[in-house]
């Protein structure tokens, strides 16, 4: 099939998303090795993370792992790899469970064409990379869990603009002007 100029170039294509997503759950990790807490809403703080999450305690402000996200659509795949009928997303220790929007596609391919993920009315995140699984997954989910999660562990992000996010909020991804949040 030949490339059609009407279809747009790669830069334009990476900025087009067919639908909004939805925030399905919020989990906070108060400390290492402590169960996650499910909350209905949370305050995201620019450059820091989520209030009540251990990422806010980090010495380095502005890190790339302030908020972690995972797609609801990946949970059945991971459960299948583990030969389980289902999987409780809170066990994966990510902060936000989202649906309806491909998180991998929401990470910018081009440095001069940033993409930002908006949650609700105020919060803006920049996806910074994949959220690789850790060895704790073997403890929580059994042998092979580390490899079952590889490629399905979600994404890391930094908070560019803070505000309140709530379960049920819409998610959208949009191209931003370079330097807008620098």
C-alpha cells in the first residue's frame, strides 16, 4: 500500500488519538513494602507526584518517576501469562489505572513534538518511559511474574501541572508546543 499524503506524516499521526480515555482507579504507595491505598481522588503536585504517595518523599524534585500508570487493557494479558482468571491491578503497585487510551502511544516519539496527557480539568503529565517490573512482583504474583509483566508494566511520568484528579476523570493526549512546561 502506498503512502497517501492525505493520511499525514508521522509527526501528525503520533498526535492523533481516536478517543479519550478514563481514569479507573487511583492507588497510593505510602512506603515500600506497604499495601497500596485505594482513593477516590488525589492532589497531583507539579514536579513532585501525588500527595500521600512515597514519590513525594523523594529527595530529587523533578524526577522521571513521579506518577506511574498502567492500562486496564493489559491486566487480562498479564493474568493470562500467569494462568490466572483475573488480576487485581493494585498488586502491581502503580498509581493510576487507565482505560481507553494507549499509554505507549502517548509517549512522544520526537523531542521537538512533545505529547502531554491531561487528566481531568487541571492535571498534565509527561510520560517519561516504561515502568519496568521489579522483583517484588515474584513475591506477590508467583514465579514468572517479572517476565509476565515485561512490556505490560505501564508507564512512568512526571507532573507538569498539578491539581485534583478523580476516579472517572477523562484522559486525553495532545501535542504541545515545545517549552510550554519547561
